[in-house]
C-alpha cells in the first residue's frame, strides 16, 4: 500500500493538471443573429465587434454572427434573445414600437434628421430605453443609426400627391403611418426581399437609407432617390441578461468595452456610408435629388402630425425623452 501512494499522488496530480488545463482553454460560444446581409455596414461593424470581444477575452468568449436572417428572422430576434434561444442579437429598434412607442423615437420625421441631432436624441433616450429593455431581462449593448431615410421610386416625385396609391415598403410603425399619411399603401418587406418585391410588383416605392439602396442594387429595379432625410433609425444590439451574468466579470467588462467601441465606430461608419452610398447610386444611374419646396413643406407638416401622435402614445416616458432632448439642444 505504501508503495502505491506515490503512484496515486502522481495520478491525482495528473488529473488536477488536466482539469486546470481544460479550464484555462475553455471558451464560451454565442450565436448572434442579424437580419442584414454581409455587405451592410452594420454587419461589418458587428463582425468587428465579435472579433474585438474574442481578442479582449483571449478567446474565452467567441461570438458567431449569423447574417441575412439565416438563423432567426428579424421579427423573432428580440423574443429569441429574451427567451434565451440565442444569447444576443441585432434588430432595428423601432421594430418594438408596438410594445412601447419610446422605441420609435428615432423614426419621427424631422425630430432628428442629421447626425448631431440623432446623437443628442440617443443620449436623451438611451437610459429610458435601457430601463424598458431591462424589464424583459434584456441588456442594451449599443446602437448605431442608419443613414438618413429617403424616398426611392420608379418616377420623379415633386409633390405629395405623386405618392398617392403607390405601394410603399414599410419596415416599422412610423413608416407604415407615414405611408398612410401620404396616401400610399404600406407593405411590410424585409431588406433581403426588397429586389424581389419590386420585380414582382408587390411594392412601387420605399423609404429607406442610401446604404440599403446601394446594398440591394436599387438601380436594378427603380430609377429615382429623393434625399428627404426624414429620420435616422437605429439598429440596437441586445443581450440576454442571464447569459451575460453567467460570464466572468472580466469577460463582461470586455464585452461592454467592445460594445462602446463598436458604437463609436458604427456612428462614424454610418456617416461615411451616407456619402459613399449616394455616390454609388449616382454612378449606377439612379437620379438623386433633393425635395422640392412643395414636397419639403408637405413632409414637414406630416412630421409635425406624427410628432404629436408620438408624444401622446409615448406618455410620460416620451415627454421625459423630449425634455432631455430639448435640454441638450
């Protein structure tokens, strides 16, 4: 028996060493769905975010990005994260407006139609939106805006009546309401389906960013883009709070640091994308124009009406956001 003790100790030491080695190299892998394609600057930014997290954690947390709705459709991403089917995901914030109108604050026409105002509005609303998400055990990591939204059509648009009866692609509550107010017919279409929707006659027009037009090669299915700069809707990245809490504190901090960097980088990418995408549209034959005085005046009147509706729907939270926003400007 005595002779066996050194052997037993050596065997136990070997087991402990293997256990320690396994712990040292163990890593967590998260799947992250996004509705947008690989060419979209949002997806490019998120892939950089995932690489940054891996680098900051020495591979302890790896995020696998599933683009173009390949893992989970846009409509299901938020609930899939909330239920823990996936630990994190990206979606356009205003898609949650049916739950609470505060999520639609960045889609009120002309409330914030340039990057400086959009950033002020985000600072004014971030805490309230984060608190609302936390009620569903969701943590907001960061948000990045699309370029200003404009009108894509198959004909020149000079006045509001030119939009009458057009089937217009809608992607959130505000775009649906806007379509109704310009007497168009709102039609829900996701970004990957836009070219097919135009080619099959499901839509005649759309309101979206220069980036989406360039990414989906709008010149293949329409002719005009009116740079109305109605609003700058944001995509947000959310994480299941329980999944986040299971991470080592150092890994949690690495994720938060990478998220802060991704938000800063994403806003800059969005600004650059606006000018680059407008150039791409022009190079490929899209007629890019600014709204006529008549169209501009009519759109601003619609913006005022939608702002009044939003304040009423958003209640006290909405009034607090607007008060914060006014104080910043």
